[in-house]
């Protein structure tokens, strides 16, 4: 298995599998209500929704769509 393949496998675990630290990112996001996702806590730089949209804007190689 190449290093790239190993990294891809680990990323899939973190996003939707069983990562070593607990729940996957997708599992955690499913538990956040629509309202909570758009609330900005005092002192926070971004909402949960902004962070998720940023994650979705990256393709699996780490490039933004305008860099494809």
C-alpha cells in the first residue's frame, strides 16, 4: 500500500469509519441541529456550518474547486 493510499484510508476512517479517537466526523455532524450549525458562539471565528462548507469545498486531494 502506498503512502497516498494509506492516507486516503485514514481519511475515510476519520470521515465515516471508526477512527481511533471515537465518532466519525459525519456521525458527529448528523447530531448537530440546523439551528445550532448556524449559531456563532461568542468569541468563535466560524460557525459549524461555515467549517463544514469549507470541508466540502475541498476535494479529496486537498484542492479548492478553482484549482482543479
